């Protein structure tokens, strides 16, 4: 598996498997299949409520912990004083004694208090790398300037219709790895039947999802597609045996609409809505 080297030297697979919106009762089977297919990087979160099922699938697989890369995330209601407890709860659910990447899930609440505790977890080795998610360039730069550890990763919505090329430049310049969530835009905007993506796919004898993942990988962006279907997990894994030409990369670059298809983290209504989602 191709890896990227994070800013603290930790190696992260460029392709992983995400379990957002996989119901807790279906997660163990989905992760079991993903591990059988060959995925070794798994992306979960306290807010997905399926960390324990991820842990059960990992344990049952018998795959050595050192061969896996596990990411989980801290939800908004936690703050500096509860971050360590929230992290311990995640470890307990995962049945692991460390994670490879621990992310602040949303750029709201006591981000600075949380980050300082995460810096400690990182120094203690129980979070091998720490990072953020859904941080715009301004929030990211502020966090970088006023803390010791530069986030290793910023996991943000990234797909052909929202490419974030300017933000990517900033991240690359600061040593922050961009990780795509919703690489397929969850099918929005008819991504799976887009004619431009379709033409590129046909030229390579590949599918549109494979072309999208390949395009992100060639931009050196980490991808974590989600599927509950084993045939699609296999398809999404077969993306290292072809290359997109500069012309094809440029044609896909033209699909950018420059805005989210899901939610704008700078919209006060979104801040209120997400902050209202509690873990209780
Ligand atoms: N940090 C955040 O705030 C955040 C937000 C969203 C997501 N994420 C992470 O990013 C991961 C991926 O994002 P996502 O799950 O939102 O969206 P996504 O990966 O863009 O899309 C998933 C959807 O695409 C379908 N699909 C997958 N492979 C396919 C294929 N080869 N052909 C046709 N359809 C296919 C899946 O359906 P089936 O399952 O039915 O196959 C599912 O409906 C998540 O699981 C999560 O780990 C993070």
C-alpha cells in the first residue's frame, strides 16, 4: 500500500476505509470485509457510535495491531477538561492502547484546550499523530501559530466538485496533510454518472469511483471511501494500476464548483446545528 509520511514521520496509508453512516450493527461485518479486501487504515469517530464494532472486527481479524492505522475523532462537547477522558473512552471502545491518528472532529468549542491535551497524548505516544477536521484555512493557520504541534492532517470535504486547491497549497506549505472526506460527494450532483468522469473512466477501462480515487491519490490527498458492499470495497481498492494523464487531471480540475455540497462550516446556522449534536 502506498503511504504518505506525516509531518512527524508517521506513515499513513494513502487509501483507507471510512465508516461514517455505517450503522453500529452493520459495522463489524463491513470492517471485516474491508480488512479481508486489504484495507489497513480505518476511519471512525466517537460521533459515529461504531468504534466498538470497529474494535471487534479488528480483534477478530487477527491482523497485528502494528499493521493497522486507526483514526478516531473527538466530538464538539468535549473540551480541555474532558478530552483525556473522551480519548480513554474511545480507546476502551476500540479495545486498543493507542490510535494512529486522533482528530478534532469540528472546528467549534474549546478547540485550543482540546489541542493542548492532544499534544500531551501525542507526546505520551497514545496518539501517534494528531490532527483536525473541517478546519478552514483561517482556523488552521490560527491553530498552527498559537500551539506547539502542527496538525498532521486536516480531514475536509474534498471531491471533484469541491477541490480546495488553494487551501491545499496552504496545507502543503504548512506540512499539514489533506485528507478527503466524501471523495464521491456521497453521489451528490450525479457524480456516479458525470460525463467527464465517465469519459476518463472509459479510457482506462475503470469505473468513475476508481477514477475519482485515483485523481485524489495523484494529488497526494489521503482518501477514505465508505461502502457497505464488498464488491465496491474491492473496486475502490483497485486504484494503483493506472495513471491519469495531465490532460485528464486538468479535465477533472475543471469540474470544481468551489463550494461545499454538504455544509458550510462558516455559516452560523451550521455552527449551531452541529454544536447541538450531543453524544448523550
Ligand atoms: N470528518 C468529517 O466531518 C467527515 C464527514 C463525512 C465523512 N467522513 C469520513 O469520510 C468517509 C467517506 O465519506 P462518506 O462516507 O461521507 O462519503 P463517500 O465515500 O463519498 O460516499 C459513500 C457513498 O458512496 C457509495 N459508494 C461507495 N463506493 C461506491 C462505488 N464503487 N460505486 C458506487 N457507489 C459507491 C456508498 O454506498 P454503499 O455503502 O451502499 O456502497 C455510499 O453511499 C466516511 O465514511 C467517514 O469516515 C468524515
